[in-house]
C-alpha cells in the first residue's frame, strides 16, 4: 500500500518530489487553482471551520480522517490507487497486453479528450453550487455541500496531474483552460450541457448529486478499466469519494420525501395544502426528478456512436465492471439491439456492439437510478401513502442523441409539439414551481435544527450527535 506524503506542498502518493520539473509545474498551477477557488468556490464561508474528511491512505478501509478545517486550507492532493505491476489491459484491441504506463502515441489526442472532458465536470459543479450555502437547511447539509465541493476540487487535481505528467505543453494549456471556462457562461461555457444548468435550490442540488454524480460514477467505472494505467488508478480512488456525493443526493431527496409525507398526513394530499404548510409536494419532487434524470441521460452521448467504438477498440474506455461482469471483452462481431428513431417511427435495429457502448453504460445508469427511486418509494410506502415516484423514459426531454429535437411523453411515446406544450408543466418544473422552491430556501444555522421542508437525517456524519456543530459559524 502506497503512503500519502502530506509534508509536500501538494499532498500526493505518486512520489512527486522525485520529478522536480513536474513538481514545479504543479506548484505553479496551485496558486491559479486557489484564485479560481476564491472566485468561484463557496462564497463567504472560506474563513469558517468545516468538519471535513481528508484522505490518509488509498486502501478501501480506514482511508479518511475527519476534523474541522478552513476550506482554502484543505489539503487537495494527487492520489492514485495502488499499482498492480502485472496488470494487463482487460478489453479492446489491446486486450492481454501489459497495461500502458505512458500514453500510446497513436491515441494521444483521443486520450487527452477523454481526460479533459472528465476534468471539466469537476470545477463546473463547484461553480454551479457556489451560492447554496447561503440557504442551507441545516449545518449538516451545509457541511455535506462543502465536502462535495472540496472533493470535486480534488478530482480536478487528479485529472490535472495526468495532463501535466503525460501531455507536455498541450496538457499544461488544457489545465489552464480548465480554470478559465465557467458554468453557464454564454461565451465560455463548460463542455457538457448539464454542467451549465443553474443550481439555485437545494432540491436541484440533491437531484444533481443523485443523478449527475451517478453519471460520474459510471464514467469513472468505465475509465477505471482503461488500458492507460495511471488513468485507471486515478479513477478507482475517485470512485471512493464519489460514493459520498451520491449518498448526499439519494438521502437528501429521501428526506424531502419524508417531510412531504409527514405533511400529507397532517394536512391532506392536496399539493397546494402541502405547499401552504411549508413543504414540497411529491408531484413537484417528481418534476425535478424528471428534469435532472433526463439531463443526466444526455451525458452519455448518442445511442450509436463512432467515438464510443473508438474508445473501446483502443482500450481506453471500457464498460463498467468490464472484467467482473463480461465474459467476452473485445466486442468484435457482436451486435446489440437498439430501439431506433428515424424522426417518424420507432423500430428495433441491431448495431455493432462497439458503437453501442454509450447505450450499454446508460442502461447501467438507469438501472442504478431505479434503486434510488425504490428507496424513495419505500419511504412513501412506510408512511402509508399510495403515490409512487418513477423515472422518466430515456427518450423524455433529450437534447443529445437521436431523440434530440423531438418530443416524447414521460413514457417515451412520440407526441406533437402542441401536446408537449399542453403537458410540459405536468412533467417538468414550471417557472411557478421554481419560484416556490426558491421561496423556501432560507438558512437554518442552529446546530441540530432543520428547515421545515426537509426531515433530519437518520444519523450524523462519522457518528456525531444530531446537534454537532458541523460548521463553526
């Protein structure tokens, strides 16, 4: 097991001190990163002590320690999971070859594109969430927000290390550009559309960490299989941190659902009555689920994709759990049936499996999302209510892929533009919905207290008492 060097200016377990040129380059990037954090990170809370976890090892057991720290003093670092000197490439045209420790020249541009796209999502989410602490429903939730933020910052460091180490001048320029794009900026936006969506409320934040961070999980799982070993090792450790982000989303929405159920039992199941009582009705929660699930579906790209075929064939990006789940790992001469849309009708068509790898990953994502839906529905069931939440169909409200530009209802049926306009406010948050949710966003900063629209968690962080001071204000 490799140890983490916390004596260095940049904590790491990659023996950074042995490469002085790389160390100087990253130390030169550090103040630029901190400038970005001061400008675009959580506003007005930099001087506060936050109960954060920090990595102390990269093994799965006991890897984190907890303590109060000011966010600008958080020890962002470069951590890779332990190396396997005998690792072989598990898939694609290079299956069985020794895993690459350097970038294969013929795949240099493709690999850089993969890393930059992943890297760009990390600072984007911090920028999207930078104002949320001002309306935190509790100190517990505020702390979770900040934990997500600092770990997204560390994930940026993970990718920047790869760019600096393996891509020379091009990599350094890409690292600079990562600090210059801005979420939602019309002139210089983030690369992927979901990461330009505004996150003004905590319901948006919980849905984002539920669905969009879950996309991150599956992207990291596919990259953790990469034949480029430094990328695979980087992503394996990132997955350890990503799990907490999805926990925040799934339990966060669950607590909003629990509070809604409690209010239904007090005031009845009329959505307006629940709103009048200061809660968020289940129908509105469903519309937010629809929006963020659909937006996150877009992150996988087109259903049939030459890029996905090239990434897989080049042994750069595999399937989630490639080695554990599949018996055949080249995907040569294999087909996958996909429901195709030609603009007028749906029909099944068999396409080469390599070209369908985006859809393979999206199917894993949808299946995993359903587990979260089941978790929320169990809360509703335990409260004795009949309504159930659901996932929208993968064709619903898509802006990327073969369904983009066409209208489908919540069940995936093709509909006209007139039908869409007549029903869209039943399926997606309306301006009135968003205004109402924003009206609930008032901060609660007394330890152990929670806003009226969300239930307390079942337990605290790291075994702490309910009234623990997670953020010292």
